[in-house]
């Protein structure tokens, strides 16, 4: 009886070994290898800046990032058209450098002075000369005191621009000031000039005259194409 059991175990073991050998052999027959030239991506980095001029959680992407790449020669082992093992034989130097992205993230506990999308992207960037004004008759003619060229109420978050440079109703982000809707014009605001509205004369005088970067924003990255800029509606 013991001899029969031993014989059965040996037979089963031999069958299992044969099946394993057959499987390994079949696998080896189905595995192919070859050399391929591949493009290896180099991920871009994100430079993060925090601003008290933005409400907490709001983001402005000042610059889009893009991956770089280099080429590599790899020996790839495939099974059923899937790579199961890759061995890099040679890599070139960097062919395209990655472009670092820049984002500003708000940390202010106060709400933004105007209603804006929670995440925006810079489509155009201008180096401009900025000045400031307020709703008083001293900063505007009597007939325009407290009201913009579009009929909006003048207040913090409104900017006067040259419509030939920045379209009216565009959303902009200004370094050191924050968000503003381009909702006003001015006789002296020509070319790369921008006039930022404050709520009172003291704040406007404190701003003075300074050079700033102005970012014209959209709701999607410029690289996606067919992007739409935020357009203000029914602002009073």
C-alpha cells in the first residue's frame, strides 16, 4: 500500500514538473526582445508662492510648466505585446529642458474684494507703469465720480486700462495689489499703463506710482487652446 502511495506521489510530481517545464518553455518561446529608442520625460517643477492678496485656497498660475525630455536606447522584453522588463542601454543628454511652473496660492482669511474663479491661469503678462485713484471727484471728473466707464461702481478691485492693450471686462492679477476687473478707462491711461482703484484717497496716495507685472487671466491653461477668459457680467 505504501509503495502504491509513493508511486502515485512520484507520478504526480513528475507530471507537475513536466507541466511547469512546458509552461516555462512556452513562456520563453513567447517572450521577445528588441532594442527601441524611447523618449524619456523629465518632469517639471512647480515654484509655489504664497500671497496675502488672495483668499485662502485661491490659485493663480502665473506660468505654465512643461516637461523636458531626453532619448534613451532600451532593450525591452515583451510578452503578449506588454513590456515585462526594460533595460536601459544608453541615455542621451537632456534634449529639452523642463520649464518650471509658477503658482501663487492665497492664504488670506479675508474674502477676495471681487468675485473671481478659484483657479485661474495667466494668458498674457505685461510690464506696466501703475498709478492709483479713488472714487472721489478729486480723482475723477464730477460726472464720473464713483462710476467707471462701464457704469460700474468704482472700488477696490477695479482697474482702468487702455482697451487696445487689455480688453475691458478682462480679469487681471497685479503684483502687490491682487485681482482686478478691467472696468474703467482714463485719458492718461494709454499703452502699458494701468490705474488701480482704491476705496479712499489715502490708500491711493500710498500706492503712488510704481512698475508692476500685470497678468491677464483665463480659466484654463493657454496650452489647451480655445480657452476662454473670465468675463465680468452685471458688475455694479
